[in-house]
C-alpha cells in the first residue's frame, strides 16, 4: 500500500542531455527527498526532515517560523491566505533561517531586511507582500517574548495601488458578455451590483437570496457573511444585507438552480480551485480586456454609486461594508470620470445661484 505523505512538493527539471527528471521535497522549499516516492528510503527521509523541522534550533530564526506555523494565529488564517503566507515564509526561511535570533537586537538588521525586500523590486507588489509577512512574523515573535525586535513604522511601499483609472465601462462589460459563455456572463453583473469579493461570490448559496420585497428593496436582498469577517474571536462572522437592484434581479431570474451555489461552471457545478480565474482570464483575453481584473468590478460598483450621488454612508449600507472599508475603496478606486466632474460643476453652479 502506498503511503500518502502530506505537503510533499515536486519539481521537474530538464538535464543537459534533454532528459526530464522529477525531484521531490519534504515541503515547498524544503530538503530534497531521496529514493522513489513510497519507498522506505523516501518515507524515512520525509519523516526525518519533518522531525528536524519541528525540533529546529531555538536560537535560530528558523524556530520563529516553525513556531508561527504551529500557532493558533496561523491556524486562524483563511486557506487562501495560508497558501500565500507559506510561499513568502519559504523565501524568508531561505534568506534568514540560519540567522541567530540575538542578531535581531542589532539596529542594522532592519537594513538587511529592507535590502532583502528590495531584491524583489522588479515585482513591487510581491516585494511589499514579502515585507508584510516578514513584519507580521516578527510582530508575532515579539508578542510571544521571543525577541524584542520592533517592526519599523512608515516604511515606504514599492507598489502604489492607485487603480482609479481601472474602471469597467459599459463597453467593457458588453465586450466581455459578447464572448463569454452563459456560466460566466452572470459573474460580472453580480460583482458590480453587490460590491462583494470574488471568493465570497463563488461560494454564495441560493439560500442567501431572499426575494421578499421590502419598502427599502423592492427586489429583495442578498444576505451573506463575508469570509474576511470570520475570525477566531467571531467564528460566525458578520452577516450583511445587500439590496438587489433591478438589473441584478433580472440576472438572478434567468440563473438556473442546478447547484446549492448561485455561480456554477458549464457543468452546473461549483467552481473549483483556479478554474474560475483561468476561465475568466481566457474570456477577458478574447474580449481584448487586459488592464482590468475581476476585483476591479468592486471598485467600479462603488464608483457608480458615488456617481449616483450616494454618500459614503449610503454606499456602506448598500454594499454592507464598514465606512472604513468604503473609504479605502473610494481612495483606491474612485475614478476621476467626466460624470463626476460634471456633477461637481452642477453643484457649484447651483450653489452660486
């Protein structure tokens, strides 16, 4: 019987001779495993690597990483975020795993950390993310009394996230819908008219849709619990209610109920893994939409509400987000559109009489 070992990573490399060889590692970024998968030699190497990892030298930075990975704080992180963190932690362990923890008391260590981050400057967003995870790790270590190192404040980011010109105009939506299969035509409209994240929309169950009309929302409500609101302190999260627009109601009315969730693939099944992102990317490329992302639909929705002269408080009530979240979205996405400029001019003229 073949033993299934958790976390084993693999990589295929082409030798100078042209032959392809597959290598196996105890974990992503971990030591290479000798022997054939499933063989006693392979299993023994795997178990030894994990024993050494758990019993890492407490005087080295590697022990902080191991401690964080085994902590309740890491266990509380969402699965997608865990995966992203682990990729960064592999980079951190490669760079600083053998660093003595006492070296964190040296004021020059921050300079070393920044130079490491700057090594990824060709991809500024990833560089900033690597820095964020490193500082999160050090803040956790400080809270546990493992070091007195205090992460520096006000470090200038390399990536600037202003996407105020990344707005889905009607011609973008039309172009996308013209080449998208029916299973993908509903997603952009659901996203732009609710302001919710992709992950939450892909898991949105039909039970979240309440078609009961009310004076506040004649076409009913969508009631959901955003995944980001679920924490260890609030395991049930925070339920929000999003009013259904007339356009969204028309879309929902045509959606087949073939699955417990509202958005499904061409087989009528929930989207799995990266399949939605790949399908979305293929359609966007076919429609010649290269600069806009699915996430930009969220900013587009907020921009349209602002163009409709909604206040931040009204936008927050519509999307179900906090005022702080709405302010952040407005700051990052609010397009400097001609419509906003003309509205401002109209208000100025009215004020002047």
